[in-house]
C-alpha cells in the first residue's frame, strides 16, 4: 500500500453531515481492501462535520475544504485532487459493507473493458433501520445499454469507475441540479461498457435533510426541465437556474420531511411489509402535508393484507400513486 499512490480513491462529498459521517468514515476504514485514500470534500459545512472528521487519525484520510457550491462541484473538486485511477463514490451519510471495495476492484481486474460498476443497495431510514433492498434498473452491460434515457442506470453512491473516463466526458455537469450523475452516465454509456453487481455493497440512508426528494413531490416544471435535458444530453444555464429556484422553494422542513416520511411509509408497506411502521410514517407525512391525497390512500391501504396490497400495486392504477 502506498499512501501517495493509492489504487482507489473513495470520493466523499460532505455538507452538514455531522450526525452521520462518523459511521460512514468508519465503514470505509474497515474495508477488507485497504489500498485506498478517503478523499472528503467538505462543501462548506456549518455543523460539526469537520470536528467529526478530525477525530479520526488515519493517514489515508484527505480533506479538501471549499465554499458551499453543491455536490457536483464538490465531486469535480475531488476528481481533480484524486490520486488513484479508480474512484469509488460514497456519500457521507451512507455505510459501506466491509467487502465493497474488494468486490468491485476484483471485478474491474477481471473485466478491464468495463469503465463503471455499480451494485444493489440496502436502504435504511434516518435512524439506521432497514427499509428495503434496492436493485438497480439493469445488471448486464446489454441491459444497461437498453434502458430508456429517463431511467438512471446506477445508484450513485455504489459505483466504482475509472477516473479518466469521467474526466474525458467533462466530469459532473454542475448545471444538472440533483441529476448530475444520471446526466454523466448518459454521456459515458454512448461508448463504454458498464454493469451492476446483484449484491448490496452499501447501505443508503434516507435522510430528511438530504437534497434528494421523492420525485412525486417535485413539481411538473422541474421534471419537464430535467427529462428534456436528459433527452437532449444538454442543459442551458437558464434551465439550471430554474431548477435551482424550484429546489430552493422546496428546501423547507415541510417538503423535505413530508417527502421523507411518505417515502418511508411506502417502503414499509410495499417493500418491507410492516403496516404499523407504515402508518406511523404516513401519519407524520399527513400532519406535515395534509392536502396530499396519496398519503391518505397509503394510510388506508396499511390496514389491508400484504397480498392484496401487492396485487393492487401490480395491476391497478393505485401503483401510480405508491411507487417510490
């Protein structure tokens, strides 16, 4: 192992992740594969994020500080400073399973023609309770290549990729607010091979303070701009400004927490049948946002048998209201 010339850079952007980043860092340091640097880009955090990072005394941790410019900017900063040829993406509120790096590195060594490899992921709520296992939309390269442009092929924090192919495609587009990864994959997949592994290699934390909002809570204008940009493989500054404006309007306790509780409620009902927990979360979502009728529908469905819910979800229009 060479600290100055690591094989993998684990790239972790961090913004106000003080409540979770200790567990995230510890999970990286505990990897069975240890020839890596953990490059943390502190994106202008104002909480205890830096104090938590400083509590670790490990020479593999490298910290870069920048003003708060957003996750795409933080990732591009990290790419410019990364010393390894392989980049393992990871978020500051998630948890790596101990074999994550080894499994993906071994795959890349066996299949050098691949540029990106992702995986499934176990999702948990903010307190760390298991919600469901998310399989990616496709596994083999041929399946990935056949996906519609509207479907993101990877769970971003699971991917390991070759740094140069991302740099060759311009890095992360900082205009593509909240979908910079999806935008990037569409550029790369035009000419490169990629796939997903079926096993879950990380735990992804659903977090009410995260910028990620269930798309059913996004206004139509936001989605129209996003999918038009993905279809064209380009986005204008004007459209980006509009996305940021809508995002700022939605970045409120009411929207962020309402979306979080509704999404957890759906998962406890549809993916991890625990109706009492589903009702608890849906009740919180209703109290925060009482005018969303789909929340009441989900609350009512939680009193029905699991098989009936699965049947309704599969064959009726109810599924359009309940997919997460």
